[in-house]
């Protein structure tokens, strides 16, 4: 069989198999504010400085979650897990401005 036809057939088969998965991965529509949620949760950061502060808070929260997960590790793996979490935090904080710029293009 011709290589071009084989590649085209395989690509088509792959797309046919992945299409239902892509549809299944779409997020449900956001329902809006829930009862008891502070209004500030639904206000977009209007300035680059506010966006950067929010991103830094999110990076800190990710570190806290990673540390919590590390505490569930076996004692032999815990130190390496915590070091990886701390290294990721430092890298993300060092790149925070670039991450903000990528998330909020002008």
C-alpha cells in the first residue's frame, strides 16, 4: 500500500478515535456566582499589577497543595517531593511576569 495513503488512513483513524474524547473534555458552562461567594471572586483583575499579585497567590497556593500531597508520600520519598515542590515554586515565581504576559496578551 502507498505510504501516503497509509499515513492518511492512520491520521483519520486517530482523529476519529480522539474526537469523542475532545468533546468529553469540554468544561461545563459556568453557572455564575454561588450563594455565599464573595463578589470579589467574580471581578477580573483590571491592572497588570493586580493580575501579577493574583498569579503569585495562585503559585503560593499550588506550593501549599504540593506540600500537603508530599506529606502523604512515603517517608523515604518525602524530602525529594518537598524539594521538587519548592523548586517548582521558585521557578514559577521567577517566571511570574512571563506567565502573566502569556495569560493576558495585549
